[in-house]
């Protein structure tokens, strides 16, 4: 829908809000290239300078990366997410794992108690998407699918503060997973999440917390050679 306003400053703020919404909703996921400037001008019905101002503002705030000759890409889902990624880019992976374990175990426990049937169906669908991404051999697609599944578990806790905090840490956590899985998906790096989902399904808060707490430490570099992260059927089967 075209945006209109008699004041350019107010219109610029509207465009910024619209672009931010596209990012935060996942319509433009992290790593994707946003529409070109002419396309945005046509979609929003505003002047080129207004679009350019809005894009530059979001780039300054860390959500977008303007790459000359290539386009503009999403690098964070919020201003805070961009700050988090820069702040913890060189953090000790074990410290990241400890934080993730604490957040995810608490969230999984709450999710087992509070999840709705609709959320359970969503988790089932995201689990299938995660495994399909693994089967495809596309490492980046798997990282995205895995991150989406874990965020949905946290969201099922119905704790808005915890969910927002986890989402803001999303790119930091994806960076760790990228390092772990590497450019090529291999059987020893597969981690089955069936037990976590089953615990949430039956409302076993203790089991859900225990499952969620251990996963982050299996993503740490230098884990024992040959130690598979799968706890269910072998990767490549429908149960994986």
C-alpha cells in the first residue's frame, strides 16, 4: 500500500518502520537481498530520496548492509540484534553455549507447560522443514531452519521478554552453528531433536529442559571425534 504524508520527515519514519517490519517478520530473512531502490519506490509510492534515506538509516542501525555493485542485504533482525552480533562476534564459544543452554532449557520447560495445539503443529512443521533442509545438503538452509525451530520453541514459552532476547541473539547463535556444521553437512554433525519435541508434546517440562540444555554444548568446537549428535534414528531416515 502506498505511504503518504505531507511531511517528509514523518514519511521517512513510515518507510523506515515499513522496512523494519519486513525484516522483523521474516519476510526478508537474514542474509537475503532486499528489493532494489526502484522496486521499493514503486512498492511504497514514495520518492527515491525517501527510500534511500530509510535504507541508510537501517544500515546505520545495523540491520542492513549496503554492498556497492551487489545490493543491500539483511544482516540483523533488529537494532539490538545488530549490536549483539558485533558485541559477541569474538566471544568464547563456551560462554555462548552456557547462555544458550540457560535460556533454551528454561524456555523449553515453559513451552512444555504452556504450548498450544497450534504451536505444536507449527513445531511439527518446522521439524520437517529442518530435516528436509538437512537432507538437501544445503548448510545455510539447515542453519536457518534449525534457528527457526529453536526460536519457535522459545516462543511457545509465552514469555515475551525471553523470546525477544533470544531473537536478538539469533545471528550470534547462527554464527556458532555455521562454524559447527561447516560448509558440508556430515552424519557426525547431525543432531536429532525428536526427544525435545516429544517432551514438549506430552508436557514433560523436566525432560524438555534437560534436552534443550545439552544441545548447545554439542555444538562446541573440539568435541570428541566421532561423537554423533544424533539421539534418534540415523540421519537420512524420516526419524532423523
